[in-house]
């Protein structure tokens, strides 16, 4: 290949040190628009392919179509700037998505979306690579990141290399925040992981117009993210949960007290399409989260039998099993003989109101709104906690679900209501099952009990 002359930004130079050392295995670069993210990744792959003949590298993104429309364009731009020519120094097969260099090195372009047909990324199981660059890494699930890293072993010993992963992204409230940005901010990011924030102002090659365009973004939350690299900013006053407080859920430890009960809360999957999370609670601490595998959750009878056996194992009475009764959940409630939760049921009035004190009447549009309001108070007061589930995707999903909970028409004098599930699903691209499992735990405190006088549904 021609001699490469690359004038780096200061932030790219900082990241380059981590990409070339013998310590860093995972690097996240970016955290803002225009920081030279894709150019860094493409440049790294090109240089590594040239220096280490016969090596294999992965170039990935959530969707292959977007990768070819964006990241691959940057790859060709870098090649052109460095005098590296297609069909002279490398060949590109558009059908297979493979770039083959004259020295035998290759770059494999991969679609890393989590498809229902391959939730565990078994398709990557036989892959052997030397390293990987994943663009817009916040758009893939953490499991994909882990799986790709597990495949980084090809010719490492031959060249004295270590597994190396580069991910680039803009600020987002997912696993990248939890696994990299937040530990970096707190100064506790482990030595094998690094985070380098690069903003548009850090990139001297950006035009004045580009910066002005970012400054001109009308939506403040988006402008804060893309221009200023603000990972936490959210100016929506209708949001019911604070991100920092949600993150603290996983470090809160709420010890069980005498009289506290154990609970199992589950959100039933629709024909196995959605997740089927099961939360085991000891008082106000989630002790375990189990997501039922597809072969169980797609069958209501099998799912019901699993819940019954799990309750016996955990010592939870069936009256303390709460299952979303809407839709197919009603069948599970009947088979298990447990408590059903109906989202649009009436709110539960306190004993004081039933005894005649009308000032105690709650003004909620439905039971779901009441329980989410109760949950927001518990989260704010840090009187509820979750044991680390050991799965960054689950942690991220819980936070993402609860971040979507907003109050409808908060400026109007009407019953308190949260947005509907359809609107949340449209925003998340999935059902908010994890958030609903947190919310339904509140029903355990207010649901009518035949053995506790003074409560009834009206």
C-alpha cells in the first residue's frame, strides 16, 4: 500500500494510543456528532490490515444496509485520501460484503441486529477474527458486542496482538452508558476498557457550517446530545423517572424486614413474540430476573407450569404471583391460580376514603397510572432496588422502559394518566415488559385482600 499520511485530531490521537497498546481491549469513541468517529474506525482497520498480512477484521453495524450507505462510504473516502485504490490494493465483493487485500487480510462486513430467528447470535459462532470496529454501537444489544469480542482470536499470538474492539456512537441511554460512560464519569472504568469523548468542536476538519447546523438544532435535548455530548440531558417535564435515580436501582440494597413478603411478577409474552420476564422480589428488592426461553414462553401451558414450579422453589404463595391479565395473560392467571393485573382497571381507593374522608380519594385514570406513580416515588426515595442481573441488556431495558413513562396532559386539571403501551412500543420498537414488571409490584401493596379488611376496588 502507499505510504499513509494521516493528520489526526487530538481526540483521534488519544484513541489511537489505546488502539495500539497492549492493555486496552474495548474502546468506545465518540459521544457527539462530527468527532471523526467513523473515520477513526475505518482508518484503524485499513492500517491493521496492511501491517498484519492474512488477518481478519469485522466491520459491523446494526443493519448491513445502513453500514453500506454510511460507514462504507467513509471507508472509501479514507482509501481515496490515502491513494489506496480498489482493484489495485484491494477487492470488494458487494454480494458477500468482503474486502480482500493483496496481502491476504480481509474485512468482513456484518449485520449485528438481534433477529428473533437468532437471538443468541449463533451465526457468529464459527467466526474467527483478529479485531472489530462496530459503528453506532449503541444500536446493537450488548450480547452482540460480547459475542463479537469472543470471536477475536485469529492470529493474535502470531503477531503478538490482544483482542481489540472499537465501538463508536452518539450519546444514548443504553448499555454503552451503563458499561462505559457512567463508570468513566465516576472514575471506575476498568483498565481494559477506555472511553474517549470527541465532539464536533474537537474536530478541526469540520466546516464552520457543520458546527452552525448543530447549534441551530431546535430541539434542545437533541442539540445537547449531538453538539455538547450530553449523555444525561432530558428536558421533558412530563418524564416520571430520573435517569441517575434509575441507574442507582442496581446499587440500592433494600434489606428485607419482618413482615415483608416475597413476590413473583411476570409479563406474559404474546405467542412468544415479546419477552416474558419474571421478577422475583424479596420485599422491595428484586433478587432475580428470569427471561423465559422461546420454547416455554410461546406455550401458555408450559409457561404456567414453569411459574408454578418457580414459585414453589422460591417459597412464594400463589396469591403473591402477579401476572399481566390483559390478552393471553388471562390464560396464565387461570392456570396458575394467581393474581391478575388489569391495566385499565379502576384505581384502588385507600381505607381513609372508604371510611368517609373524601380528601383521601386518589385521582388516577386507571390502575396502571396509579402504580407507575407509586413506583416513581419509590425510585426517587431510593427505597427500591435490583440485584445486578448480570446482563447489561436487561439493565438497559429496565431503564429504557421506565424512561418512556410520561404523564399525559400534565398541565390539565384531569385524572393522572400515563401514556399508553402502543405509544411506548412505537418509541422503543418493543413492548415495555421490564418496566411493567416493576410497576406491577406496586399492586401488591394496594390490591384488595380478603385477609386484610379495609381495602376494596371501586
